[in-house]
């Protein structure tokens, strides 16, 4: 550490001063090597002042007069010693060969008063070793350090927003990192402005644009883990126009105890912009249908299903049954949950049972239900990608409607206490098959619940409920990961329509609210989650580009980085989504969960119509299927012509034959 401290001011010297230092070192080495040469010849130390028989100053003067001009003319002081290599060493050897010849000629062949002739042979060898060692030491001492300094000087520059404890720890962690170099702090506290913290100046956030222009700052690191989401959004709005990338520390609850590290930094998640202030969960509701019970999740490998499994596992069920038709998805979630269990100590861990099954397989679902007799079922299995279901309507309706009904009936027959359907805002006045199928699934559960309540012969006393919400951030098919990848690829960002507006919620929040809503069910309930304010997807895309430190390329900014391309609405896609069919939501004990009243068809009538629909599905009569869906689902108005792939291909073949 002391050597490093000495090296820093040395490296900071101007080039001429460094050459003067190197020259002074060589002058000193000449004196030292002459003195040692006298000792080796005489076996005793002599005075350099020249008192007595021997006169070392003559030998020193001769060496100065011969060596220094040679060293200068051979470029000894133009070489950057920390980079010296083979070529430089060859130059040194040539210069010393000439020096040795001249010095030996003067001292050994001609002779100097008071100087033993053998010094003319010994001293050049000692000087060669000494000068070579000094250059090697300079390279060892200064080379690596200079490289580190040079590399750090060329690292991307960043500022830390927040001069509190987290900010200080982050700056300390990044002091020796090789990812970016912190040049300043930003802080809202005007009492700190102009002061220096850990060698870094503290600026007002209003100075960010100036730091970008004068110091080339490219990244802002948000080190404010305890700040409210509202305040964080205000900060992000302030810095959007500075064209800097934003990275952030997670919340205090997500940070492990101890010091902040660089690994804690992550890209700014868009839920930092779209999410609301978190509401503390009601742990009584979370535990009511889970703790100590047998819980079954269908679609366990999907984005919502897998998060439900994680949160259910945290509530300590007796058994967790994972139903999934995708082998890989089932393997992935089972392995993840097994790893979580391996990290638990003490209490008896829940039993995980991974089961390959399709919810459309009536016999398989009844077999599973009758074997484990689950207490609670969360039905997340669904085909939910709007364009894909629009192109494959029969498969989508079979899975989303008949699969839900078969699973619900198997649950009722086997004593399941609570059955919770994961629904969607697209079920409200749907314009696509996916939304209509989810509304029809809701209606099936409503009819079953009403029939059970009326004692009209439907087996069981299962409480059926459904939870309806909008888009979740990061789910399969979500625009957020798609946009992020398109930004990484340099664009363009593809957008179906500039006016498309959606509700958003994080996957963990959605799963947590689903569990709490299901615990409040009395039978036939339609719960609606408070999704906050809807977001225009065009604005979302712009924010993602700007918070990546880039600019949007448009008519006003033709030299921007990322273009936003409008591709047109896809089959069945709506511009706006709704959460309620009616306008009469009722509050519940949870501020984020409402209860809707939705009309449905009584079971006796519904069952007959569903049987007719199933017959049409089995022969893929797309026209009849569409007509029956419109009769069953009030408000379903298809937005496009039939786009079923099989139907279109058959029509094309028929026209070709005709």
C-alpha cells in the first residue's frame, strides 16, 4: 500500500519530470556501482571523497561523461519503462556494450590516477545489472498500477443517486471494480451539495445534465433502497431527459444483511415505473387455504402458476401437487422448488408431487383428485396468447372452457374445499376467442356454484371463485421482455398500434392477491384486482428506451437510436381492456381486491348449450363455434373474420378445386 501511494504521484508527473527522475536514478547508480567495484577489487570500502591512495571520483566522473551521453543518444529516457520489452532490452545491451568498451579503454587501457584498472571491467557489468534491475523494477512497480489507472480512467462513468449508507457502500464496492467508474454522488439534500464524500463530490440532481455533458456520465445508479415507489418514479421522471442508463439496487427487504455489493445492482425493471406502492399482505388470508393443507396448482410451469407455487410453498402446505402438460416446464418448476426446500432448516418440509397431465383429460384429473383429495385448487392452466388462440379457436376453447369445467367437476366430486380460477381482463366484453373462452370458463364456475348452493343435484360443496386481472410484467408473451430484447438488438421496437393501452401488475403481486382473494370466497365470487392506472404501450416503449440511455428515432429525432415501428393490430386484439362488465364493484377487506357482480346462465340451460358447443368443437365447425360463443358470452363481438388456420387452408383448397 505505501508503494502504491508513492506510485500515484509518480505517475501524475509530467513527461519531462519523469525523464529527469530516470536520469537522476542513473547518476546515482553510477556512483553506487563504482563504489561497489572498488570494494570488490580491494575487499574494503573506500571513501568517495578520495582521501588517501585511491580516487573513486575519477572513475565516477569518467562513467558520467561516457554513460550519460550514450544513454541519452540511445533513447533511454524516451522509453516508457513500464512498457519496456525485448526491443528495449536489446537497445540497453547495445548501449552497454559500447559503454563497456569505452570505459574499459579509459580506465583499464589508459588508466586513471588512484583507480585500479580492473574497475574498468567490473563497473560496466555492475552498472548493466543495476540499470536493468531499475527498469525491471519500474515496470513491475508502475506498469500494472498504470494499466489499472488507465483502464479505470476509460471505464464508463457513473454517478450514484443517494449519498446515504447504501450509496457509500456501493461507491466503496465499485472503487476497485472494472465495470464502471463512479465520479460523483447526486443527493436531494441541499445541505450536502458541494461537499466531498469518500473523495467524490456531491451534486444536486439538477446538475446531472451538466455532468453528462462535461464528464461523459452514462449511467445513474439508484442507491435509495428505502425510498417509496412514488418518489422513485419522480426521480426517474427527472432523469429521463438526460439520456443515461439507469440501474438500481433492490428494496431494503430484498437486500441481504451486510454490505452492498456490485452484484446487487440490476437493470431498472419496468415494474419500478408501472407498479404501485406495495400493500402488506394479509398473512391470515395467505395461510387460510394453504398452511398444513394439500394444495393443487394446474399450469404449474406457467408464469402465474409457477409464482403461485413459490408463494404457496412459503406458506408451508402439507403437500403441493404440480399439474403441468409441458414436461420441460414441470421439470423446471419442480427443480426450482426442490432447491428452495433444500435450503430450509428445522420444520418438516412440504411434499412436492410433479404430475404430468392435461386439464382436458377427465380421467387423469379425477384420478389425481381421488388419490390426494386436495383441499385447495388454483386453476392457472390456460391458453392465453390472443393471436395464437384466434388462429386455433377450437383448441383454445377446449382447453380454457372444457378443461376448466372438467377440473372443477373432478374437484367437486372429491371434496375440494376451494377452487380458484385465474381469469383475465380480456374476459370483459371480449373481441377475441381467448377472452370469450375465459369468460365462458367463469360462467361455468358461476353456474356450478349456484347449483350447489341451490341443492340442485350437483355433487359437492366446493367454493368456486375466480380472480380477474390484467397483464402481468414478465409473463410469457409480455411486451416488457420483448421490448427489452429489441432494445438490446438495436431495434426496432415493434408495436401493434400507437393507442394500445393495458393494465399492468407484477407477477408476485398478482399471485399474492389471487391467494388472498381465494381465501375470501363464499362461492361463485368474481374478484377483480385493482390494477392501478392503465398504461399506453407507446409511452412504455419510450420510457424503456430513454431509461436505457438511448433516444427514440422518430420524425423529431431522425438521428435517434431506437425506432418504434407500428405493425398493426393482431387478430382479436383490442385497443383498451376493461376489468368489469358492470359498474358495480364492491369493496372487500383487502384494498386491492374488489368483488364484481356478473350475470351468468343457470346450469341446466348452460349444460345443454355447452354440450352442443362441444359437438361443434369436436368437428372444428368454426362458423358454428363462433356463433355459439356469441350466443353464450354476452358482449362477445369478434373483431375480425375467421382466421383459424385449418379453416383457411380448407377454404383455399376448395377454391383451388373449384
